[in-house]
C-alpha cells in the first residue's frame, strides 16, 4: 500500500495565500473526490502536489510513502509515482503520444527493465479500445489539434499506461458529453485496486454517478472544511453549498483561485 499525506499545507501564488492549511490522506485502493465552489483552491492543491513553480509552499508537508515530496523536482515526483491529469493539457509538437507514454513508463523503471516494444503496443491498443480512441491517435503529436474531449481521454490513457501510485485528476470531466464521461469513468474504474489511489477534483456530482468515491471532501477558503461518503456529494448536488457555509459560519468565498 502507498500513502500520500498532505499536512497543514499553505500555498501562495504571487504573494497571495490560496491554501490555508489543507490536511488530506490518500491511500491506494481509495478514490477521493474534492468538491467546492469556484475559487476555493482545488486546482492550486493539484499544482502544489506536482510542484508547479508558480505555487510557493510556505508551510506544511506532502509525504509519499514517508518520502518528502516537497524536496523532489517535478520529474522526480512523477518517477516516485505521482500523476496529474491537467485541467488544460499542453500541446507538444514533434513528440508522438506513443513515444511520450513509452518514455514515461521507462523513466520509472531500472536500466535493463524497460518495457518491450511489443508489450507496450499490446497494452496501448488494449487501453485505447477501453477509451474508444482511434488507434491513429497514438502517432499524433501530443495533444496537438486534439479536441477538449480527446485531451481528457488522452490524460486517462496516459494514467492507465503509466500506472502511478497516486493520481490527481483536475476537472477531468470538464466539457465532456455524457458518452465521453462514461468512457473516461470506465478507464478510471479499471485502475481501482491495491496499487492505485486517486484524488478527483470536480464541480459536479454527475461524474460520481459513474465513479463511486470512498471519500468526499469539500474545500472552502483554502481548507478542507467537511468530509464524508458519497452521500455528501449527493447532498451538495441537491442543496448546493449554502448549508455548509451556514453550518460553518462562512459568509463568502474570497480566495480567488481555482
């Protein structure tokens, strides 16, 4: 089992504090969902975990299996088993999807234990079939000319191929129609197991109709203010966030970052 422990995490961007003491523990064999209004710090949390240089951690810790994540460079975090499916994936011209994924897989392996080309192709074909992706997308340049839905499927394809310990999925459902949402959800569900844990950042309960979370957390004003089971997401969908604000005495959201 692997464990990601986020403790009292404070993060600033351009001198403005966005996260104000986030505490969260994610184990493999668990799916966590974070919900919350716009501007509460959800995407900031994802970026801080993966080491985006724009986000400065001023207090707290992030530990993966007892190792200090904050001491790692971005590539070291990925090799250690962290993965981020970005809200807005970048286009990389000149690097094919297949080459990018095979290089990413081998970067986490010891020299001499690289995945064979035939095994890679078999796995890639199988995963692309699950995600209902055209095989020619493997030879297209990374995200170049992809639609929003294709980019989101491609992020899940990368996750399924790389097999991280802990994945952070930042609004992976954004902009997807219902058919694409079902396909993406199936890919995530296939990953569930003893060697995989997941943190899903989402605004909408609809994604959680297809991926049943073990834990649901609500972020407001840069903190996790409430946690529960799948029933919490259902209540948020039905009643919104006002009842939590009233319960906690929160008047307004003033963070200003996603």
